[in-house]
């Protein structure tokens, strides 16, 4: 039984409804501060992956458009009934109500959807009338459905808005915001890995966990999560992956477990989020069932359709020198031998093969933990797609390369490639340039 498996629990049927627009008079008032707080928040953050890869193309466009729209709602707002885990077992709603104000939430990487905020709330934040140091404000934001990746049930008890349940959605880890209103507050960017999120520190706030487990979760750090620790007891956190640019890619995780997004969505939905349903993988011996109902299976097609609609973001203007990028692509296809594995329009050979641990340069794992591949179903690694690479540092499955420069230097050293400093610099620039035109931009 997974440490976080939800018990046979209360039935929850689908995503929490968007909250009603709330009067600014219901929001606590005091001067505005967006400063970082040291206190660790508690918002159910599970993290890992409502989607690391994908396959398949839409058929009928009208039908697919409806399916994509349905999938967007699932991705953003559906907990699959995981309140059983985050509230009934981990009691995160209690911690949020007692200690998690918006300033603290922002400091650990939670994001606020500015488009869900009524005009009066926007004005109150701008002029400092709304208190961002009060947990009551967090509850008000949850009632407005404005906290990305969290769903809260807010009830009036004794004349006061009270958070009675909380759950998490795919968007918690695989969405961020554009910071267009303030740091951590803006328009949603679905599919972007939230590398600001510190899920381990948040989970560790649960009063239901032992001191030893809290120590493990606190060791993960920002932007990392271990999607197998609660099953095999090995502590080896991985970077939170993006969920964009997945169309046409069949191997959907760093180790290639499963051949479509639905496999990983089910794995995460059941074994990590604690949603109601079942997941079984004979190759690893994982067999988990939560609840007596299935709130996941029927939603997988729409969820996958939405994830396949999320394109990798193009590099920002001025992000690279086109002349250096042209030289770098020649290194990519030549002396660097990058295109041997990062091949085709998808820039990965994952659809045709996986690689043994001996092929990769990201191991041995940090801190001497066992190979992540050894904990997986395939015992191998997938070649990572490169579109949108500029956006989601750190790199490699374990985040052991903090920058693209470190990636290139690691390959050059461990593969004894003999690239010059100039070749490596140009190769880094070409990686920043990668987008849909990469194969046609330079000769």
C-alpha cells in the first residue's frame, strides 16, 4: 500500500465548481506585501505529472475541439476525488487554514490565476487593501478558484468562510503563470513545468506524517518530486517535467514507461494524487486501488487530447544569436553527434527505442541513490524531446545540470568528444534556438 494511498473514502464526483465572485468586503484588509515568507505552506501539492508525453492525433476537428475543451477543465480543475488523500489522510486543509497566507503560498511556488480575480479584488491587491499575510485571504482565493492546481471546498460555518476539504489537480505541477500582474500572479501557462514549486516542503507540513518521512520530503527542494518514493521507499527526486510539445511522442516519461499519456495520467492520478481508481503495473509490482469508484478512466481521453494540444513555447525574441545558432546546429548534426538520438521533427528517437543506463550521462544519480531507471518498468531511459528546452532548466531527469552550458560540458567530458570552447558555446546557443523551424533554419 502506498504511503499516500487514499483510504476507502467519501465519493467525490468530478472537479470542484468555480467559486462565486466574492465581495472585496469578505477579504481581510491590511497593507500589501508580496515579500517572501519563510513559513512553509500547505497546499496539497502533489506533483508529478498529469502527463509527460503523448501520442496520437485528433480525428474529427469539431469533436476534438469539444474533447480538448473538456480536457482543459479536467487538467485545471479535476481532483479525481483525491480529497480523500489530501484532506482525510494528510489533513492539508487544516494546515492551510491555520498557517498558509498568500505571501507564504507564493514563496513556495504556488501560483494565482489573475483572470479568476474579480475587479474589486484586483484593485484591493493593487492598493494594499487586501491582506496577503492572512490565511483567510488564501481561503477566499480558493473560494474564487484562483489558486492554480488546488481545489478547495469552502463552507460557511458559524458565519465564517471555512476550508473543509482540499485536493490537487494536474495543473499544480504542470502549469505556471506569466507574472503579468505580479510575481506568481498572472495568466495561466498550461503545460509549463512549475519549477518554482517546492512540493516536498509543502507535503512535509502534514501532521499525519512521521518525522523520517518529513525529512525525506524536505530534502527534495524546489522544482523536484519523486513519483516513486511512496511506492519503493527510495529517495531520488526528479525534476517536474513539462506537459507541452507531446504530440507524436509515444514514450511519455523519462524511462519510457507506457506508450501514451493516458498511462502516466492514470499512474499519477491514482498512485500520486490519490484519485479514485486503479493502477497496476506487473513490471514493477505496483497495484494500487483508491476508493470504491473510478473517477479517472472516463476522463483520460479528454485529458490526453488537451495535453496534446499544448505546443512547446517558442524562444523569446533576442534569446539567441542566429549566426552562432547556425554554427551550433552544424555541431549538433556533426561533431556533437546530438542528432544521433535527438532525431526527426520531434527531436527524439523515443518512438523507436529506449537506451540502457550506460548510454546516458545523467548518472550516477546525485547523492549515490540507485539509478532511477532501475526503479522503473523499462529499466532504461528515453531520449528527451528538445522543443521548449530554453524554458525548463534544470536539465536531465534528475536536474543534475543547472544550465544548458552544464549539459554540453557534461556530454563533452563524459563522452570525451573533444569539442572546443567555441563549439560548446555555439551548441548552447543552438539549443536556445530550438523550435519548430530548427531543422530548416540553418544549413
